[in-house]
């Protein structure tokens, strides 16, 4: 309801202040479609009493996406891998991160085969995330895995028999060791390490800081109505809402 109210407010207020009303209307339409889709997913899951249909769909889509990147993806001059020439590495990385979430979600600690399969897929997704050189996806991967280890593994392992618990913990520990070992070797020769080592001196970070300052100046000028939904890409010098293509 809050999102719907915001969409209505953004539409009417934006129509007054927006520099480009076509961009406003197209963006609000897309935003409304996303809200409708989310409402459908929630309602369908409530009626079915489960969200497994959508979780499995996301898992399949992300796996196909990762395989497509591996065999048919585009590799730029920096060695980054994306699904296509025009694709954003951050967007590709987030889709892969969704895949990690799904396969961690599907791990059944009572079934050894499923543990092994899910962990292998998680390692594969992690490898592909590193190849995208997306910092936010890589850091998100670390946070997700750590939270899973702290919140899910500890809770679920207590429900198992002693032998099953030892086997599950051994497999997960082995996977973690192999994952760290291979990740270090891959990261060492990747563009991701260069981006992480630069810190705030990285060109993309400098561009983001400049964008934040520009956005804050627009906010000070019009704190209530703003400048129109998605009209930052119209008014700002970058003509986009994210990092300029040449800085990706």
C-alpha cells in the first residue's frame, strides 16, 4: 500500500516538476508493473501456502544465466565477464547472488547428496560473481554466506543426529576451505582485486560520490516534490542513474 501511495504521489508531483514527462510516465509505468508482479507473487504464495514455485524458478533462471555467461558471455578488455556487451556487471552479479541465496535456501541437511550439489552450485556462482568484478555483489556474497553460517547452519544442525551433523559439518567445512582456496587464486588474477585495492580512488567510486552530491543538491532545492521520478538521468551531467558506461 505504501508503494502504491508513493507511485501516485510521484506521478502527480512529478508531472508538475519533471523536466521530461515521457521519462516520468515510462518509469512510473514500469514501477507500477513491478508492484503488481510483487503483489501477485505474495498473493499466489499465500494461497499455495508456499513460495517454492518462485524460489525454484529463480534458481533455474540464475543457473541458466550463469551457464550462459560462462560459455557465451562477453569478456571486456579488463577481463570482466557479462552476459552481453551492453549488460551491467552489477546487474549480472546480483542475479548470480540471487542464485546463491536460492541454493543455500534449498540445502537439506538430512540429505547428503543435496548438500553436495547445492554447495557445488554455490561455488560456481561465487566464481562467476568474481569474474563480473562487481564489488557490491562480491561483498553481498560474503555477507550472505556469513549470515547463513551463523543463522541457518547452527540452527538446523542442532536438529540432526550426531553422525549426520558431523557429516554435514564436514562437507560444509571442506567446501568452505576449497572455496576460499580457489577464490583467492581466482581473485589474485582478477579485475575485482584491482577495484577493491583502489578503495575510494577507484573511478567508479569517485563517480558515485559526485552523483550523490549532485542528487543532494537537487534534494535541497526541492525536498518535498523532488525533480520527478527517474529524472536524475535527464538533469544530471551523467545522463544516467548509475555509473557512466565508460567507468564500468
